[in-house]
C-alpha cells in the first residue's frame, strides 16, 4: 500500500483538496485499495476546523464531498507511517522537514515537482482563486500517479 500525506499550512484548502482529488483519481482507476491518503497542516491555527468553502465548492463540482474532514496537524510520530509527505510550497517543505526531523528527506516532496513545470501551489486563502489551485493540484496528482504507478 502506498501511503500519502498531503500537507499545507492550515489543512483547510490545498491539502484536503489534494487528498480528496487523489482519492477520487485512484478510485476511478480501480486502485483505491492500493493507496492510503490523508492530509495535515504544518500550523495549529485551523485544527478542528472543517474544509474551506472554496475547496468544498471545487470538490462538489467533481461530485466529491469532504464531509467529516477536520484539520489536523502533522506530527513527528507520522514520520514512519507514510511513504510520501507532499507539501504544496517551499514554505511547507521547510516546515515538514522541521516537524519530521532528519532522516526523512527522501519522503518529502513538493507536489508540482512531480510535474513538467515545478513550482509552488498558491494558497487560495490569500489569492481567493480556487480555480488555479484546483488546476495545479490536478496537474500535480496526475504527475504523481504517473510516477508511482508502474
């Protein structure tokens, strides 16, 4: 089983969007039983809060519900539980590395580094543009799947 943890700052916008989109993608490919997919935050600011309305709206357009998802924070104890810790931007990558500690660098990735155009995924909390974030996450998840499914 491939265990994936998506991470962003608050775990209410980008990382839950990636979590639910990748789940949908693997289910539609008949690979749902081959993946365990979760998401978390690097900060404690949104812990316990539900998914942001903008992310909920973008997922609903695809027929996906994030009901029941609450923001959680990445913990050091997660380090050995996952194969991939996938951050949305370089700030996330630095925070993930700090939280997990040394020895896990080979498990930490930026989502769009799997794509042909490596870059950060902008935080729609600040940009208010969930469409661009959605498109970037789709691009990253598709590229990730190409890498891990052989």
